[in-house]
C-alpha cells in the first residue's frame, strides 16, 4: 500500500523504507562509474589526441560545468514535480550522453567527447539533487550524514571499477593508442541508465514532500525556514565549501595517473591506472568506516578533523618524491572519503520548505570540479605534476574553515540553549518555591484561626 501524500521518511514502514533506500542508493553507482572512467580518460586522451594536461581538463570543465549550470534548474524542477520524475529526467540525459560517445570515438573527435560529457553531467547533476536530498530526508536528521555516507560508499565501489576496466582495456596493446574500446564501454553505460530508468518507472517510490518536512521540524522547533532562502547561511556557505572541496577532489583524481607515472618509481601508465583504482578503494573503505564513526561523532567536528588531514597530506604530496608521495596520496584519498556527504547534509539540514532548492545549490557546488583541474593542469605544465597538488590544498583549507565555523556556531547555540534551559529551570524552581511558601503561609493562617475558634 503506497504511503499517503505528505509523507516524511520517519513515517514510512520498515519495508517501504528499505525498498526506497536500496533503489535510490543504486543511483550512486551510476555516477561513480562515470566519474571513475572520466579521470582515466583524461590521461588516455593525452596520448590518443596528443594534447597537453591543461587541454585534457576540458572533460572536467564540461562534466562539472554541467553541474554548475544545470543543478539549480534540477532543484527547481523537482520542487514542482517531485523526486521520481527528476530521477527519470536524470537517467534519460545520462544515457543520451553515453550513447553520443559512440560517434565521437568512431570519428575521433575530442570536441564530441567534451559535448557528450556535458550531457552526462547534466543527467548526473539531476540525479545527485534527487538522490542526495532523498537519502538525507529518508529518516531522522541525526543520522542523515551516516545514511548518505553509506549510500555514497557504493559510488566509491563504482569509481574504482572504472579505472580497473581502463587498466585492462584502455591502456594495453593496440588499445593504448585507439578509441575502439571506449565505444563499447560507454554503450554499456547507456544500457545501465536505460535499465534503471525502466526499473524506476515500474516501482512505487514514496514521495517525501517539503511541506511534510517543514511540519515535522516545526514540531520540535529546529528550523528557520520562515526566513528567505538567501538567509539560510549554513546552506549558502555550504555551497562555497562544496565548490572548494569538489574542485580539490577532482584535481587530485584527474592528475593521479600523471602523478604516479612522474614519481620515478617505475610505474607504466597501465600500472598507474591500476594503482589509481586502489586509491579509489581506499576512498571507498574510508566512506564505510565513516558511517560507523558518524553514529557517535558530530559531522561538523569530524569534517573539521578530516579537512585538516586533507590539507596536510595534499601539502606532503606536493613536496615528497618517490614512494613517500605515493603513500601520502593514498592517505589523502582516505581522508577525502566523508567530506562530500557531510557538507551536503550539514548544508541542507533542517531547511524545511527550502530543502530541494538547498539541495540544488549544494549540488551546484560540484561545479567546482570545472575550475580546479584547469588551474592544476596549468601549474603541472609549467612546473610539474607533484607541485600542482598545492592547488587542491587551497580547496581543503576553505572546506575546513566552513566545518570549524559550524562547530563554533553549534557550540555557541548549545551554550545559549543551556543557559536558557538553566534560566527556565531556575524560574520554575522559584515559582514552585513561591507556591510552597504561599501554601505554607495559608496553612499557618488556617491553623491559627482554628485554634482561636476552639479557645473561644
């Protein structure tokens, strides 16, 4: 039996909740796979088309630029038609862009790959607005970060599958200088998108409405959604933090293969691609570890700690040669793991009627991936790939400032609430004491009257 209109995640039955959670989580695999392939194609196209590192980042510019352009429209669209129709649109664009890889590879047009990647990015940005916000509100706000980390862990599984496929098919034998296998891989990607679209069409996905969310959080007094959207500061600054973080993450991944080859430790491009997939495995393991930690640690505090670690290891990657730099790269991937989901859930927490618009804004921050890789590519061409990791370090620092600011803000609000609670408790105690004194006084007067009457 479908849930009534105006449902919240907390009101769903266990079977309905598990079904909705599993189905939406399957979407995270789609963009994880596409993203994992994208970073490997970066290095592959440098060989096939004879382009520079900076020119190869046009793929990142198209992919993440689509997020910046399209995500706000996706958020507005879903406010009107709901999550399910938004998912259908996203999967449709995703499949269409993947199909266009076939003629681009057939006629060896780098511009065609860039355009196809932009269409895929539009589809995935729509899916991210839908899936991230749906998982966030599919239950209590307290465990939203843990839920989203768990779901995004499957994105990590797909993201290391991409480089493994590339290491086996893109960079070996005759395929190292051709685009033949790229056609078939992306045709399979398109098929996956079509299959998921059909599955969602025949499935009853409970619609969680913003009005129901607003009513739920108003009951416990934890929202400020009466204020206009532009005054939802934790969301607005969350967009800035997400832009900085995703840009840093994309820069780190986009040049990982180049970095590993350039470290003078004997890695071929195929071996570096395989090692990059191990970095993605480290990232994925970090996500699932983060799920457990977030059940006990405040997301803002954990994000602050991980942000400091990311900044430190990015600095070390930029400075250490050989195996030391490779080890720090693995550590950097581990500490990146929980950052995106935590920023998303912190930025969209308790937005009430602004939930879908806020989700669109935070996902729009993924557009940061369009700006950082070109800057990093420019520095890599002028200096070297190792030094270029100073660029993502700047993004991690900006993210850490946001997280630390939330920790301070929450501590201030908690202190204010505690003082209010203490004052309220003191007033209640004084009122009770006054009533007791009044009752005792009345009892004394009554006793005196009774004694007087008895003596009379």
